[in-house]
C-alpha cells in the first residue's frame, strides 16, 4: 500500500497530527481570542500586579498590553511550552520506540530495507508532523486576529512559528535519537523531561540567583524566547543551537542503531 517508510509513518500519525493540531488551536487561538477582554484597564492591572522577578518566565510584562506582545508572551511563551514540549516528547517516543515495543520493528528489518533508511525516514516524518501542527496554529491565528479586531502581525507570527518549529524539532529529535540509539524508553523520556524542567528552573530564578545567569546557555528554553521577537529578529545563534541539537541527535541515532543487536535486546 505504501512505497516508503516515510509515507507509512505519516499515515500512521494522521490522528496524532489532527489531535494535536486541534488541541493547539483550542489552547493557543482561544487564548489569543481573550485579548480584547483583558486589554485596557484589566491588562494594566494584571501587569502591575506581576512581580518583576517573573520576567524570566513571562518576558517583559509591559509588552502584554499590546496584541503582538500578548501573542509572543502569553500565548506562545506560556501556553506554547505547555503544548509543544509534551508533543515533541510523545512524538519522539512513539516514532523511536513504538514499533520496537510491540515487536513490529523486527518484521520491518526483515525486509530489504536498510536501518539507516528506517531511522532517517521516520525522523523526516516527525518533522513533517511538527510542521503541520505549527502550520495549523499559524493559520488559526491568522483567522482569529481579524475576528477580535486586531491586525495580523505577520512578521512576528512568522518568526514565532519558525522558532517554535525549530524548538519542537530539537526536543523531538533528542527524544527520538535517544530511543533509537539505546532502545530504552525510560531514558528517552527522562533526559528531555529533566532538561526541560531544569531549564524552567534556571529561567525562573536567574534574576534572583546570580550564578544561575552563568548557566543560562545550558537552558534549552533560553533558545525559545518568543517574547524577544516582539522587538528583535530571530537570534541566529538560537537557530544554530537548536539545529545542532536536532542534527547531532539524528547522527547519533543513525550510528548507534546501525550497530545495535535488536534481537538480543528484545
């Protein structure tokens, strides 16, 4: 029925794409739709009530009073992490360990298909899933913004969509690479979860604890700063770091999976 692992994987993940796409629209687009009810005195009161120490997580709270700032900070800066982090990890575990857990991987490898092709095509399919979900979010915000009387901030939205896709792809690749390389689901989940939670703590307390500022480069979330895009272009260093995480994870997976004894580990 399918001529490639790539198309078969996309077909298998069709409900995943639909479910997370609808979930993303429900969470992010609906959050954006609440901006009119929060703008004005309500938003001013909220901004004034927030302590400056929360800027490590929320970004510049003064930007919340504008629609672009609200999109960048409240919609993506807060809700985006809640949505795309678990999506990336679940997708990585599913594509990296799903068939091995239910023993279908052995049937696949018994066919005249190389291991490298299996790893690469599934990784590419995962990237397409991420692109589709982020594309759905983009389209929903383009539709919602005029409905609430706001202009679509295309330049900002383009930048946020790109960095969100890169961030999600990096976390997905890390999870996927660990699962493929080691065959250990617990490890594939533990490493990205601990890294993400540690990054959240660094971002939350770096303004209060001076020595945490020196560890900011270790924080994965420091490369996903959507609030900065309100005033600045995409930081190319962040793009490079996220891209390197994704590519290095893939390379490790390709090398390690080639040398794994799948049957012995079953």
